[in-house]
């Protein structure tokens, strides 16, 4: 009888260990390069999402600058946030992505969880003009891709929190230039920033402005 009890305990312990190993393996798989690449490749993007070329450019900018604290204004379903999140995971940093639409924020969080980035990227629900001022501390990366006529307002809401050496990226600056002209005039002419407009992708026949904060 005693032997049977010991055997049952051993089997139970083995099953618990096996289940724990399965959970660990599943978590590891979420973070594997192969799994994430396949997830990104098959991502069901909409017109609100960043293009693959632009998303890769954002990832490279975060990695190469060693950014530690970033902000994305306009999450949509999280395609850009996933790509930047992979970079922030490598730098040991954190990304805050802001989304005004409740359904989009929910989908974004779900997608981040699917690739194991929920601890690296935080999706904040609400109007960015209200949530940006609540973010504490300094930041060294910001990507703006929301309501075009409000780009200047978004930027000014957080500019004082940007450290020298920060990277500022704004999307759709070619096709929507007129809607954000105040922002473009400021970021391109201010002595505090070096700015260039690039096309990393021709999918939308558009481009991004990339700025470096000098001081």
C-alpha cells in the first residue's frame, strides 16, 4: 500500500513537471525568431497599420539607437508595436503604445500577448492628447501615426520629456504633409533637431520623417 502511494506521488510529480515544461516551451516558442517572423508575415494588416518596410525601419531605429523608453501614438492592431517591441526587448527597454479605439486596443494587446511581448509593450487606451501628459519620466523614442492634423499637439505634449539623442519619427509625412504642416515646419527648421524624410516602403507611396534631438 505504501509503495502504491509513493508511486502515485512520483507519477503526479512527473506530470506536474511535464506540464510545467510544456508551458515553458510554449512561452519560449512565442519568443522564438521563427515564430515571430511567421506571425508578422501572416499578420492581417489593415490600412491603419504600418507597412512591413516602415515597421522594419522602426525596429532598426530602436535597435541602433539603443532606445530604452519609447512611445507610439496610434496602435491600431499592433503591427508596428510588435516590430518595435521586438527591438525594445533587445535593448532592455519598454514601449508605451497609445490607442483611442477600445476594440483596436483590445486586439493590439491580444496580438502582443501572442508573441510574448506583453511585458515589453504596454497598450494604453484613451485620447493621446490626454494620456501623453500622464506618462512619467523621460523618453528617447517616439513614433507618431495618428490624427494627422494633431501631430504638432502630440509632439508638444511630450517634447519636454525627450532626452538629447532621442529619435522622433512621424508617419505619412508626404501624402498628408498639408494636414501636419505646422509640425513639419517646426521639426525641419528647429535648431534642436536634425531631420530627414525617407521612404522605407512604396506600399502606400508615402514616407516618414526621422529626427534626431540634438539638445
